[in-house]
């Protein structure tokens, strides 16, 4: 039986599995493109799905585990409220611009303890009421967003705490972006190669070319997970702020492909790095990420939770170890090896061959 992955497929697929009925979850967009019919209704859709199953052309979608679906949807709802709060920030700032009040610092609206001080710039009571309404709405959204984040973090530590900690070793990756990557990816074994994971994260473009002519991006450019693209974009922005190595790499790359192209390449590199981190269960290594070939012994790798790379060994005399005798150890005589080269002639071919022999002298 085939089930199209519409908004209400959760309960239907769970009930079919509960009664041990063989079923497959189909990708709704790919099913629509493969049908290509003019008419659309329930009998036609059922017939098309049956034909795809019969001919083994049914495009499969990923069956996300039922025990983690609600937490993923909870965190997606958090993104919805964050966008609403950002819109309120913009409206609050535009209200000042409408009245020509450019003196207040717009960044203060994002600081919870100082945003109320901006009310003194109100021109009249009506403007003050508008600003108070926006601030009340923003305060309520702050509480909702914080509550959702705490609930998601609690569930993530129960579901996959190891990968949550690994993701936070990336420079610029905090708990929110780590949660987005964790729940939207679920398991990295879904993807056979880093290229497929990068395509799913929408960090690579889909070019549209014909007869050697570039026609821009194709309509398939938006296929993928928008939440993963947002997460890698946020990490790239914060990494450029926090890492001098990232800033140096960005300046070198942007000189050839521009700033937007350099940011796109950084997002792609991050997606590939996350793929290998989750695949091999290793922490983020800044030296390897930026292909730094300098001596690593001077300083360790820079990340937020722990460092990787070899550190310099201390020089000087090593102190006594517990459990060993305090008597001085006898000095051992070193053996020198002298190598002599002997040239021998091959009787059959007449060619000279070089043979090395070594004798050991005490």
C-alpha cells in the first residue's frame, strides 16, 4: 500500500504499521511530477499511486520515527514564533522611522531590560500605545520561545545527547542550531554520500543550462530542507565573527567569487563537515576544516567545547614517577651503523648492481 506524504500522514502510517500492513510513504512532490495528468481527484490519484507501486517507480519519502516527530514539530513551531517576533521588531523600528526619530538605537528593542526605555521617545499617546502593544507581544513571544527551547533541549538529551554535544563543538553553532540539525537530520545513515546530504540541506545550487547557455537556477533549487539551510547559514555567519581563520579563508575566497559565493561555499563545507562528524563521531577540527598545513604543535584547534590536534610536548627533565627506584639508571652504549656500498657485476647480463651492507660496531 502506498501513502502520499501529505500533512496528515502520521496517524495513517502508524495505524497501518500497527496492523502489520505493508506500506510505503511516497514523496508528494515527486508523485505529482511523475503523474503528469490533467485531471486530479481521489480515484485518479489512487490509480496513479497503484501504477507506480506496480512498476516499482514509487518515489519514497523518509519515514521519520514516531517517537521524535512531535519534538521536531515543536522545534519547527519555535521557528514560526521567532519569525513573528522578528516581524514585531521590524514594525517597532519602522514606527520610529515614520516619525523621523532616528536617534534611538534600534538594537535596544532586542534587549529585554532596556526596550521599555524607548517609550520616552513617543510623540503622542497613540504612538505610545502602538509601541506598548508591540513590546507586550514581543515579551509574550520571548516566554513562549524560551519555553519551547527548554523542552526541545530536554528531549534532545534523551534522544541523542552524543550528537548534540558533537554539533556544538563547531565554531558558531549554539544549542538552537544544533537542535535544528539534530532533529531535521535524525540519522546520517539516511544519506549515502556527503553530496546527497548537501543537496538535502539546500546548500548547493541547481543550475539550469541548455545548449551551453546558462538559464539561471532551475525550479528544483528549492527542493530540500529549509530548516537545515537556515541552520548552516546561521553557523556560517557566527563562524566568520568568532574565528580569525574563517575570516582569513573568507577574504581569500571572496576575492575570486565574491562575498555571496564565499558564504555559499562555507555553508557547503559546513554540511560536508557535519556529515563526516556524525558519521565518524568526531569533534570539529578547525585546522582540518580550513586545510591549515602549519605546525599544529603551537596551539590546539579552536572550538567551543573542546580542542583537538596535537599539543606541544613540554621540554626539560622529566620528574620521578611513583613506584620506580630512585637509583640512577646505567647509561647504555649507543651502536653506530656504518654502511658500505659494494658494486657487483652480474655475469649473465654484464650490468652493475648496487648492494648495501651494514656492519654494527659497538
